[in-house]
């Protein structure tokens, strides 16, 4: 019986450790995607300002404006993908934390501590 409790304790500890490790990986990934989103937003703002200045001063040819527009669209697509990826990662972590196994492990650990 004591051996079974020790095995259960170890299994619970392993589950909680794995959940924590996944949470930390998610945090790292989230910080990475947030920094990329910020980079894309800054780049898009810069390109928009360049385009607006060019249009205002009529210093660039129409072809140059089209290149800037295409680059801005590419950056926007990358931004959308990064945000979508971040949101998927958040959903996965939420699902993991709400999973039966993790809730069961937490409850079992509370019961075994008594």
C-alpha cells in the first residue's frame, strides 16, 4: 500500500512538473510571439509613414509605392499568422490546464496530503 502511494505521489509530481514545464514553454513562446508582433507593428507603422511621406511629397514613383504597399501587406500577413499562432498556443495551455488529468492530479495530491 505504501509503495502504491509512493508511486501515485511520484506520478502526481511528474504530472505537475510536466504541466509546469509546458506552462514555462508557453510563456517563452508567448514572449517570443509578442516581441514579433511588436516588431511587425513597428515595421508596418514605419512603412505606412514612409508611404504617407512619399505620397505627400510625391518623391517616389508609383512603382516604389507599390513595392512599399506589397511589403506592408506581407508584414500584415506575418502579423496575423503570429497572432494566430500565439492564440493557438494559449488555447492549448488553457486546455491542458483544464484537462481531467491535471485537475485529478491536483485533487489527488490534496487528498494524499491529509
